[in-house]
C-alpha cells in the first residue's frame, strides 16, 4: 500500500560518553530533521501505519488528506464526512486524527465543523470530553490500537451527531442583546485579552472601558474583529430565522477565530492552528 505521507521516520541509537549504549535515540522526521531524542520505551507511530488507517477510511468512500507539523513532530489525518443540514445552518464536517511523535502523549480526535452560510469553522473536541483521547500509546503494541480504530469507523458518525446536538443545545439558550454582549465580552476578556496587557483590569472595568474609553484598550482592534463577527451572525440569524441565543455568541467566536487564523501568516499547518485556537472554546463547555 502506498504511504499517504511523503516521508517515514528513521532512528539512530545514541551512546553514552564512554561509548556504551544509552537508553535514548535520535528520531529523524521529514527531510531528515532531528525532531526528538526519546527513551527506548517510547515507540514512534510510523507514517506507514497511520496511512493504513487512512486507507481504511478511503475504502469506505471518504476523502482523506494528511498533515504534518514541524517536520513530523505531529502527523495526522483529515477525513471528510461531507455536509449535513441543521436548524442553525448546513455544515460540512471533518474528522481530525492527530498523533504527536515528539516525545509527547497520546493521539486524539477532533471534529472540524465548517458552517456553510458564513464559510468559517472551528475544530472541537468538547463533545468527546475525556474520550477524545484515542488509545494510540507510544508502546510496542500501538499497531493494535490503530487496528481497533480501523474496525470501528462507523462509530465516528456518532461524534458528528454529538457536535450537531451541542449546536442545538446552545441555540436553545435564548438571550437578550445585553446578555449576548455580556457573554461575548466575558469570552474575550478571559480567552483572548493578552495577559500582559490586563494589568489591574477586571471584567467589569474592561466593560466600563469599552463603553467610556475603548481606544485606551491596546487590543481594541482584536475586539472590533469580534464585534464585526457578532454583527455578521446577527444577519445570519435573520436569514435563517434564528433567535438570538448562546449559539449566536458561539458562532461569533468561531467566526472571529477563523478569521484570525486566516490572517495570521503562521507557518504552522491550518489544522494545527485550528487545534490551538479551539482550546479557547472551552468557555462554552459548562453552558451545555
């Protein structure tokens, strides 16, 4: 079977200063770049083995692409599940399987949802809670874990249903305009406001500055981007016949984060960037 990635990891044993074998080795990723020096008990998950899992999705009729970060410190699969209708707007869905190979922990799952009406999306593992950690340990038997995933591909459809269910629960929490703005401001202050710029600011004094002296806030341009996203979501609500709700706030945040990624200029793959930004969606977990 053809490897879906364009490289494979290679390894070289390391010796102690006296020439005796050590318990460590060098691991080289894409383009021969040294990316880790793990212990002997840490088994790198080979690209060929991840490809086998990807091929299983392909055989089921799904489109599959790969990604890598920092010459193979992370590798993964992006599996398309097509689009599905919803009260809050039709969305397309992708399953993201990420495997860190730089001496870090287990692989994990995330769902990337792209809302078609606005063309923005965000990755989420909030629906899977602790179960988002798939059992791909860096041990000698990691291939058995991949085979178990391969045999339960149909089960991934339930993850998409969880995402849709969460959307509807957020939509059921109707808000006044003032309540929506409070939650939007609270999210920005807690998740997006640079800590180095907060000083003695609290949420209440931040809201006061927004009302009385917004230009004194150093990151006001970021906030204006969030407000722009919120105004767009209000227009989408009218188009779709939706009430103002916590989903409106959530969609505004994902819209904003998507645009931040789009204009970031980061060299990291878009999948890795979405993963980083999606950590900021934890704000909404306690709501539903």
